[in-house]
């Protein structure tokens, strides 16, 4: 595949990842709640999930999943339920930005939670499944070795996704001072929670695959 196609893939992926959605909202929320450093751990969860989808797409598994209406519906419902659960959890989260003293073990556990949340939000999003299954085959040259092409597309998408989601996290982190007021932070939690619940309900009620 030539350079022009790689640049086109980068442009299309950038537009897709920049569009508002659960992963973008989670990045902003993590930036506000946890700061830039810990948000980067969550972003790695998003990136890992997206890379997994790319690998599965190259193997034809994602296309098989999205082609089965029963399996796709089940994935959609599971994704919707998880977004609603995450929304309720954020709604009920503590109204404070102060850092508590935690042990290394608890800190590692919290980091794992951030990674897992982001991984699940991306991997359970049917829109991401359909996007990857529709896009990746368009940029694969069947006359050339598959592995180098998948690795290249994966690295491009990983770099683009990390930069975009970290940018959203940085925006959230830079807004932390505004949320030092408990009432404002409470409103932010409620807004974030309702947004995720809205994403979940919208996903569960959607009839098409895009």
C-alpha cells in the first residue's frame, strides 16, 4: 500500500475518533477526575481495544460478528448496559478532586480499573465494530503479505487514537481548577453520568448497525 492510502486511512480514522462518543466523554471525565498521568492509562485501554478490533477484522472475525444479527444485537445490548452502568457509577462518584493517600497496591488496582473501563467502552461499542470491519478491508492489498499491512494500520490508528484521546483528557485536566468548587464538580458528575446513560439508552434503542 502506498503512502497516499496510509494518509487517507489516517485522515478517516482521525475524523472518526474526533467525533463525540462514549470514549471521548470518558477521556474528558478521566482528565477532570484523575489528571493527565492517570488518564493516559485509560487511553491505553482504548488503544488496546481498538487494536484488538483491527486484528480481529483482519482475520474476518469482526465481519462475521456484525453479519450475524443475533450476535450483533447481543453485543449492542451488552454495550448499552455497560454504558448505563458506567453512567450511574459516575453519577454517584465522590464530590471531590482531592488526592487521597493510597498504598501502591490500591494505586495499581485503581489504574487497572481505569484501563479496564476504557477497554470495555471501546471494545463493546458496535459503532467501532462496524467501522473497523468496513474500513480495514478497504486498505488491505490481498496481493501483498497481510501481517505487515495490519501492523502498519494498527500503529497508525494507535498513534492517532492516543493523541486525540489524550488531547481530550488534557482539556479535561486543564479544567480541574474550575471544578474545585464542590457544587460545580457535583454538576459535572451528574452531567457526565446522564451523558453515559443517554449513550447507553440511545445505543440500546438504535435499530441500525451504524
